[in-house]
C-alpha cells in the first residue's frame, strides 16, 4: 500500500545551464573542451499548486533543448569530464504540510510534440540525477561514493540502477529543495536527430510518487 502523497504547495523553478560551461555547439567531448561559450540561465517562473491527497503526480515543467548538453557514452565515463558543470538543472521546492513524513521517488517523462515531428525529443535520450543539493562538492560526493561504487559497470548503468530506488525524504511540516541534473545522451538520439541534435526539443514532465 503506497503512502499517500500530500503536498499543499509545490513551487517550481526550472533553471537551464545557469553557469558558464565549456561547450562546442552544445556537444561535449574531450577533444572540444577548449572551445568556450557562455550560456545564460533562465527561469520558467514559480508555479503554486494545491495538489491534495494523491499517490502520484505528473507535473509539466516546460520545453527544453536549446541549451541542453549532449555527451556520448564515453564522455559520461570519462573521469575528467565535469558532469556537474555540463548539466541542466530542474529545481523543485516541496512543502509537506501533512502530519507524516514521506519518501518520494522522482523521474522524468516526455510529451511528443507533433509540430516538431522527428525532432521531438524522447526522455529515453536524457540522463538525469535527482538530489537535494546543487553544490558541486555534494554532487561529486554522490557520484563517486554512491553511484560509481554500485558496481564495476559503466556510469550510465550505475546511474539507472541508482535512479530506480533513489527516494527523497520530505519530513512533515518541512520544505525540501529537490534538484534534477539533466544531460542529453547523444548515442540514444535517432539517426535523424543526430546531425541536428542541437535542434531537438523536449517537453518535460516530472513524475513524483510516494513510496
């Protein structure tokens, strides 16, 4: 029996690439990190929702893609690659006014955008990590101590395993900031999308489920 997810107000802030990163045409790899371009962040604004008593929630957080960073599988496994600095960030601020604590599992999904046709992005070509801190030190600690240590498999396999069971504790009467770090996986794009990957656009929704 799932615990009921009761959230009175959810404040949503979407920030895409809010820091300066080294990029080459929105594509990151070891050979091109010397080419730098500053990409500014933007906010989708705040969204206040009265959610009520539900087991799960799907929340549309807007379209993204122009400033999304893509890496090949080899890039994710390159220990010198700064995954933190190359991420886009979705920020959620969740206030639990219920009288019980709740553990919430977060995941991403996507809508098909008919007007974009084959350039409508699918969530399967995105990689993401959910955490409660957006500092680089905490990000790296989570990556190296909890994800990389899962097995000797590659980073993306370990990340998928981590995401399956990772939950965020929202104590009763408290507000917790949740950060979803997002990257594009170039290898998972379609053959049509790869030559024009920087034009692929995603309509993203966040799924949250009480466990």
